[in-house]
């Protein structure tokens, strides 16, 4: 389980980033990327679950590629 306070901080951080951009309209893909970034720092399982829906994984190889990218970025 993730501490609800940490989730609130993540959400507030995303909102602040969007507000500080000054844009009147924000594309949904920008929001999705910010959520993925926040989840990556918060909970790896939630990150992978969100990514699977957001990036529309269709096959097991999609997961394999994503996890491979994740492992590469963590080891750098």
C-alpha cells in the first residue's frame, strides 16, 4: 500500500507543474506522461499497471519491452 499522503503530494506536484506551464489547455498525453513519471517515483507496480493501460499494451512482448526499458533506466 502507498501512503495516501504521498499520493496527494504526487498529484499536487503534477497540478503545480501544469499550472506553472501557463497553458490554457493541456493535452491529455502531457498529463499521462506526468502521471507515469510520478508513479515511477512512487510505486513501481502502479507505474507498470498504469503504463499498460496508458500505452495500450496488447501482448506479453509489450510488457517485456517496457520492463526491459525500465530495468535499463534503473541500472543507468
